[in-house]
């Protein structure tokens, strides 16, 4: 800094303006990330809650009348329920995929047919109402919301998974 007074003053002004701007940008980025995660968690809770209620209501059809057979949860049922919810739905029973609204994702091995251990620990064993976990659909990161499903007379360890994909609208 052996320059003139003008150069020293310019360097001091630049440093005094750049440091607060960098700090502000770091703060804003962290704030936006936190708000995005909170928004994702809120929408995940609403979406997986709606999907869980639809699946549970589907399973209780004919519960009062013993002449009506109990409706099984299978791929065709979830394909129809997917149209109600507006998202893909997967159901795991005892840690293994039992039904899905989009079987080609699992047939092509883009998604695993086993329930992730973290979800089993937090939702089934830990009692969390839902968990949002980052999965990968091939190379694309995809948040997936998981929640426990109470199946009347069914297996105790049933979990519903809803990938949080925002569909583009025309």
C-alpha cells in the first residue's frame, strides 16, 4: 500500500463496502434455504397427510357391511388414488414395496423396493408423524415424504411414500 493517499482511500472504501455485502449475501442465502426447507416441510406434511387419509379411507370401504369384500391396496388402486391426490403414491408393508402408482420406477431400478432404514427408524420406531428424505431418481434429487398408514386389520408396519414432484401445468 505504498501508493498515494487516493489509492489507500479507495482500497479502504472498497473493503468497507465489500465485507458487509458478502456478510449480507451469506445471511440471505442461509435465510432463503431455511425458508425453503420450512416450506417444503409444510407442503410435505399436507400432501402426505392427504394421501394417507385417502389410502386409509379407501381401505375402510365396506367395513360396516361384511358382505362387501375388503378392498386390497394394489397398483391399480394406487393408480386411481394417485389421481385423487395429484402425486405418485407408494405403499411399503413390513419394509418392502407392496403397491405403487408407478411400477415402472421400481421395475427399472430407479427407486429401491425396500423402505430406507432411516424412515423405518424415525416413522415406525420413533413415532415421527412424517419424514422428508432426499432420494435420487437416477441423477435427479427428489424429496420424498413418508408417513405411517394405519391399516384396519392389516400389517402394523405400513408406510406411505409420496414423491414431492411439482407437475408443470399447461
